[in-house]
C-alpha cells in the first residue's frame, strides 16, 4: 500500500496548481498596485490550510509547496522569492504534524488556536527569507528592513489564516467530509 492514495495525489496536484497559478497571476498585480506582499500569503496559507484539512498526512504540504514553486517558476521565471514560501510550507508541514492532523480540525476553537499561529509563523519565515536573500536594501528601506518585511508577511499570514480557517470551519459546519479510506470496500469481511 502506498503512503499517498490516488485521492491524496489528486488533492496535492489541485492545491499546488491553485497556489502556483493564482500566485503567479494575481500576486504580482496586487504587489505592483500596493507594494504590499499580503496577497502571496493570503493565497499560500489559504491553500495550505485547506490541504492540511483535506489530506491530513505528513509530507503533503511540503510536496504542495515544492510543486507550487515549480509551477510558479514555469509561469514567472524571475520570481525566485517564491523559494521563501517553499521553505515556509516545509515548516507549516512540520508544525501541523506536531500538533496532529486530526486534532486541529476536531473543534472550532482548537482549529483557530492551533492553525492561526502556524500560519502566522510560517508567513513570517517566508518574509524573513525573502527579505534576507532576495531583496535589496533600497527595496526594504520603506518597510523597516528585513524584520519589517517579515512583519508584513505575518500580517498576510493572519489574513490567509483567517480565510483558510473560516473555509475549513464552514466546510465542517456544512458537513462536507473527505473520504479517508478508499480501500475499505475492497477489504474482505
């Protein structure tokens, strides 16, 4: 039996494509208008929270981050800053696996209390990496340097986290569930 089922692979591909395509199209547009990095975080952490709720397996979030990076590079080859989000998705995967994939999504209050800090801290990591390795001093000066840039990404993590948490809580409230095992029908009685 494989670690990722066919349904998991499809979910990973859908989430990675959603993140990579939306980020490559709308994030540069939003940034050129506002000079704020919030939209990258909004898309990224919304997708990662949805994927964690949907797949609930360690490694899936990391694979989504890696595939979204490849898609983003294919569509916008100059967007090397997206590597910060790749590393943030690895941290997100590790952090949520330490919390437990089923536990955060069992109750509304626990979902908010456990997922929001992971989203914020992951976005802060992405902002810190982007500010440190991919931005020049003059570009960072208006935002307060690397720490200011990381803080702006943390705000994006709050926005993306709030929307992602609202989405999974809404899906649970509407009793939308994900089929956890596709092999139950195949097992002998």
